[in-house]
C-alpha cells in the first residue's frame, strides 16, 4: 500500500511539473522574444 501511495504521489508530481512547464514555456519564449527585440 505504501508503495502505491508513493508511486501515485511521484506520478502526480511529475504530471504537475509537466503542466507547469507547458504553461511557463510559451511565456518564457514570449519574454525572450521581447528581450531580443529590445536589444536589436
């Protein structure tokens, strides 16, 4: 039972990380584009 709980926890953590990553990545690219535009 403990193994299942640990497995579920790590899996949900991984899914959450992926969701956050997918949310942040476009914002990061957008910000990077703004910075490059300001430099050039």
